[in-house]
C-alpha cells in the first residue's frame, strides 16, 4: 500500500476491492505530528458557500460558450458557404478544425495548470477563445474563418478540461455529482439551443452585408461569433475575484515552473493525436481512406502515441503529462473503454440522426435539430438526478450497468426506424438512448475518479474528457465509413430498375449528404426508393453502435464498487483557513 504526503496530511491510497472499504476511517483527516505519530480527526461536514457557488456559476458560463460555439455553426454553414464563396471541403473543416484543436490541447493545458495554476490557464483559455471568436466574426474568407475556429478550439479545449479538473480541487469525491450535474445540464442546454440560436441569428442579415457580399463584420451568421464574446468576457472578469487558489509552486522561479512541465510528453501526445485525428477526420472526405496520405498519418500517429505511452511509463520526469497508473486496475480500464465507446455512440447519433430526418421525412436542418430534442432534453435531467443519487447513496455501479443496458436497447430498437416511421415512434425510441447516456455521464466519471485515487484525480478527469473527445471524432469517421459503404449497396439494390438514376450512380453515391438537397426535385417513385436507401443504410449504423454498446455493457461487469468516501486532496484548493485539518473540505 502506498502513501502520499501533502502539506503534512497523509492519506493512504487503498487497492481496488469489491467492498470498497478503506484502510482509514471514512472521511477522516490523518495529521502527522512532530513525533511522527498519526492522529485521526473528523473533518467538518462539506459546506458549499456562496463563493463556491459563484465559481460553479462561472464554470457553467464557460461551458455554455463552448457548447454554443460547438453547435450553432452547423445550421449556418450553407449560408456561410454562399457568403464567402466557399467549397464543401472548406465548410467541413470549419467545424472539424474546432473539434480537433479542442481535443488535442486538453492534456497539455492540464499539465501546465499543475505548475502555473488553474486560474492562469483559465484566463489564458478565455483570452484565446475570445481572440478566435473575433477572428471568426471578422473573417473575410474561409481561410481566416478556419483559422479563427482553430484558435477558438484551443481556448475551448482548455475551458472544458479545466472545468472538470477544478471541481476535483474544490469538492470531495462523493459530493461532486451535483456540481458535475450543473455543468452537464449547462452543456445540454447549450447543445439544444445552439442549432436554434444559430438558425435564428443566421436569418438576421444587415443591408450592408447584402450589398458587400459578407465583407463586413456584423449581421447574419457573424452574430454567432459575436454572441459568445460578452459571456466569455464576464467570466474573464468575475472568475479572478472568486477563484483565489493556493499557488501550486509558491516561491518557485519561472524557470523552475517551466522545467516542472513534461514538455516532451506533451509534444509526443500532441503530435500523435493530431496525426491520428487528421487521418480519421479527413479519410473519405479530403482523401480516400486507403491513400498513402491517410495511411501514413494514421501509422505515424499510432507509432508516436506508443512512444508517448512508453515515455510516460519510463520517464524520470517527476510530473509526466499523464500518470499511467490511472489505467492500472480493472475498474479504470473498463470505464475508459466505456467512455470511448460512449463518445462514438453519442456523436454517431448526433451526426447521423438528423440525416435520417432530412432524407426520410423531408425536414429542414432547423426542424431536424428540433427533432433531436427527445434525446437532448433527456440526457441533462437524467445525468443531474443520477449524480445527486450517487452522491447520496455512495454507489455508482448501478448507473453504469443500467446506463449501458438502456443505451444498448435504445440503439438496437432504432433499427426499426424506416421511411414510414410515425413521429410518435421515433420520439419514444429516441428517449431510451437519451436515458442511457444520461446515466453513463456521472456513472463513468465517478468510476474513473474513484479508481484513480485522489492524488491522481486531475489526470483521471483530464482523460475522461480527452478519451470521450477521441471517441466522438472516431464516431463520426466510423459512422461515415459504414454509412457510405452501405449506401452504395442499398442504392444498387433499390434503384437498379431506374436507368436514369443508375447512369449517375457514382455521382450520387459519392456524396449522399448533398443528394438530400436534390430529393425534392426527383420523381415520387425514385424519391421513395432513395428514402428506403437512406433508412436501410442508417439501420446498419445503428446496429453497429448497438453492438459496441453491448460490448461496453459486458466489459462494465468488471467495474467494481469502490468507496467514494475519500477526503479532499488538492494542492490548489481555495485560499482560506480551515480549522485544524489543512485539507479540510469546508469551503
């Protein structure tokens, strides 16, 4: 059994066990006196005062701007393409650049915050996000717009990961469910309102913009980027007034702080994830999957990733970018795999379900966004309620098991959706995976943090977001490859008797998304067959996702019920006197 000392407070880390019992009494602080004897005392009950609630409110604002920015742009891309005379590929990279940048920077931002402080990195991320928003709002071309979106993504990635990590600094493990619930609910609200807000703002076009063809910096789709700037600036001003934390390296020089960051590990992880995600996101879009560009990127990324893992295990650096011991037990391994699969499931659903509504039910992009509400409005309250319940009873495994059962069943019965499905049918069907996702968010988060131990909980919180983001990027790519291949097969089967369509089959099957816009102009019999083609292709996507969720359900059986009754252990807690126990949980 290993021991870790922090400010003369000794907390003993326990091995994984089914009972979840600790070798030290629940919630006790163990103080080491001058003779080396350990004296145990009861810490005061955790109390969330107005200062902590103000910090959480700022975190919710940070989460809101990121969620809005990630979702508002999708419905505006056709308008932006017309205004800036862009291509479909440029429009694609406008969204993808944000996703890539926000994923790649997360572990590095966490590592730097260990040495330079959470507040400094939050302020840095907010400034970068605002700068990216300004660049995007003023963009005269797609090149500048993509650059602005990349800068926004860097800032957004920092805000997302620091929101997770900060709660581990301020709130004991068992009490975190409600606060993660606030953030999850905010993300859900932003994700639901994003497409609606984007559609509404896009329709506001100034007279000057109509005259100048989009060369001015206000009106229409540009308001999407202006909208988030005041919210980010409010957070930038208020957060330093509330978030007064203990300095992580008090008295250390700038050189000592720079040396304390694992720059080699950060570089290896950044290069590897960049190469892998570029290969995954550009495959089938910018390059065919089997071209040497893609294969070289993918192979090179995997090799560098293995080098990063080896570095983290073997490095003499005292603070590696990620401590590999957080993966060292079966609960952690099962949970991280589950987080990755959840990312795949979630983004496959969010990306390809609107395709079903638009192709099979002739919905506009805005209406298809509204049709997603049964899922999106289910996730947040379920996650919030489940987090509170876990905090109350101190057990999380039920969340994981029931969550995967509901997700597997929900994705499985989505295979029943076809071109004739009644709205009441797909509303009811879509609620099931929404409930599953809602249960999995707090369940998996508690599992990985309990398995890591509080000394490494910041690394666990970072990898929770990072691995889920990798899953999301992979989900879009996997779903696209499955859908494209199946669409070609279904197209040949359903439309083999229509020579006028068969002659242009290669063109239609190359870009099924663009074909949706042509459905209204086609004869009714052909349109009917194409609707069947889309529905049949998407059934394969749902089936594969149901299989992955079923695999995650089986793996989740290895998750153990570890204790959540761990005292708060943080080097960057709030600066405030805490009675007799220095790592007291009262804030």
